[in-house]
């Protein structure tokens, strides 16, 4: 696998690593889609992960911030790699009983400058929940980033990413895949197959 990343070949690299799944999926935001980006499969290869981390770090190297904050599980590896490359602190939030929380003794100080990093952003629901946690501690959100941006500029956020892909998204009540009876999968951090 080539490790020279350009926007044109990131999609191919994701295909080579089995990171693009096709079928019927429910995203963490509740919307349905026919394509799912499983960046964990991409990040399982350390040389690829390091290269992706470096490429995404380049988009933040001129920004003034203190900490990378990522929602678990998908954002942890890429968030850590960006923090490592830019010599910043890396922490994460995780769900407990369905609610994102700052745990494990992590702390956010008032005035701390935070960049939110995810693996994939579609509706930005998790990214915005993560930002709310940080701002409740008095932190300032300085930016958002991800490997794959599926938001199609619908979030109102300025998102730094390596790859943009306009998603096919369905509201559950209008989903043609549901109407065809195709089993739905929830492959994210709250994963389970609904029969």
C-alpha cells in the first residue's frame, strides 16, 4: 500500500483496507445510510495510521490550541496521533449509559483551548456533544477535524478533514432500505444488529 496521501487516493486506501462498508446502517445520530466508513479498519495498520495522523496534523499546525478532545471510540487513535505530532494533550470523552462524559480522571480547565477530533463526521452530533462538555468546563472550542467529512457542509462547522464524501442519508421513517426489509446494522461504538 502506498503511503503518500492525496485526496484522490484516500478513498482508494480506505477501499483497500476494507474501511468502506456497503449495506444498511444506522449512524449514532439515528439517521440511516447505505455506506459506512469504518476508520478503525484503516487505523489498524500503524504505518497508515501514522501517515494519516501526520496529514491531518498539518491542517492544525498553525492553530493556537492546548488540547485534542475526541469522542470514544473512533476519535481516540486519530486524536492521539494529532496530539503527538503537535505536542499537545490528548483526552477523550466516552459514553456511560448513553451519555458522553469526561471520565478516567481527565480534566478540562477554564480557558483551555480545545480542538475536537473524530474519525468520521456526518451530522456532527457526537462532535457537538463533545464540544458541549468542554464548554461546560469553560473551555474554548478552536476547531473540528476528522478523517472523513460526510457533513456536506450541513453542520455550520468549519471542519478540517482528509476526505469529503457527500452521504446518502435517510430519516428512519423515510428509509427505502427499511421498506425493503434489509436488516440494519449499527457498527459504531453503540454497535448491534437490529433484526
